[in-house]
C-alpha cells in the first residue's frame, strides 16, 4: 500500500534540515527526527555535507556517516556514497575507515551520541522496530554511552568491498570470508563489490571469484558472475552454465545472451539484472545489483 507524504510534514522536514546552523544541529535532525520523505536524489544530502564541511571540516566524517545511513536517501545510497567519495571532502583515510566499518558491521553501525544533547534529566535514544530513534522518549541512562543505531544498506557494503579491494588486492580473502559469515543481502553485496574490483586481482583469483559468484545463493550475484564469465569465455559458455540455474530470471538471461550474440556477432548487449528492474551502472559494463 502506498503511503502519501503530507506536504506540510515534508516541508517541515526540509526546513529542519536546511535551517540547521551547525553540523551538530544537523546531526540532531538526522538522528532524532524520524524521516518523512524517501528519495533517490543525492543532490540534497551532498549539498548538506558540503554546507557544513565548509564551516566545520572536522565534523564531515560524522556527517557523512549519518547521511549515508539515513533512510531519507536509502534509495540512492549507491550513487550517494560514490558522490561523497568523489567530492574531495573526506580524506582517503577517512573513506577507508568508512569502508572498513561498513564491511565489519553486522546490520548497523553505532554512533555515540554527544553527552551535551541531554539536559539535566538523563535520557537515552530508544529505537523502534526499524532501528529508527524515537524522538522525545526519556529513560534512565544505563551504564555506558547512549548510541544511535544506523543501518548499513547493501549498496554501502558493495562500495566498501570494492574500495578496500582496490586499495589492497591481497585482502580479497578476508572480504570473501566476511561475506560468507554475513550471508543474506549484506554478504551478497560484499561479493558484488569484489567482482566490481575483479580486474585488480590475479588471474587465478579472478577465476576463483567468478566460480564463487556463479554458485552464490543470491541470484543477483550469480547473474553478475555469469556476466563476467560471458565476457571472458564467451556467451555460449555462460549460457551452458546458466541454463541449469534454479532461477527463471537467470535462465531467461542465459537464452537472451545467446540470441544477442547470434544476431550481432561480437556484441553482447544482454546484461544480467535484478528482478526489481534496476539497470546498469554509469559505465554500462556491469549491472547495478545493490
């Protein structure tokens, strides 16, 4: 069922975000105010980051984490993290730190809330079932600092895995092991990140990663692996491997890539994709899976 956003609520949220005078004010809005809007547009969060980076550059890594893990822009997380990476705001080491945190986290990262957010009456941030903080709830502070839970979306894991592999191609084994431990969409996203960076790996490891991908439980990863197999060994080889896949989507792709090759020798226009209709990334070379 579609839930309409009250225009007044959306405008109020917009005003809260843009009227934040300091980075700390913005952090309060991002953590304490449940999101009203949902958008894939990355312009707004990037500009919020730029605005506060210009005034308080030391706060930018925290601001970036809170923006990237905010449900307001979760639909555009893949583009958002890349725009932040390319914006020359965070230093290389800070981006690596983000990547390491996104790979290591189970379902979320936890940010310690500043003590000065709380008045004389101690409160903690309670979280609802979706992990979002409930503004206004008060309780006695337990031992230890108050923290806000921030969900790590699969596109962030994919970016992180790719970045760390590009930084150090010898660490692919650790990322793969982490993917197996994590499982689910999070683990699949880590494998996709490894495949994004496959050209940095040795030939033997590339072959191993493709074999790992075509046997991975997640259909999207298998499609990405079969796509790489088609690039390296030809569409017929990929077809013969993929045609027995349990997923009808994969089998349909297997047939389409052979038909495309037959119709236009040397051209493999059929690219694997997700059931939800996502298209290829900016390069047009590989599908966007997360």
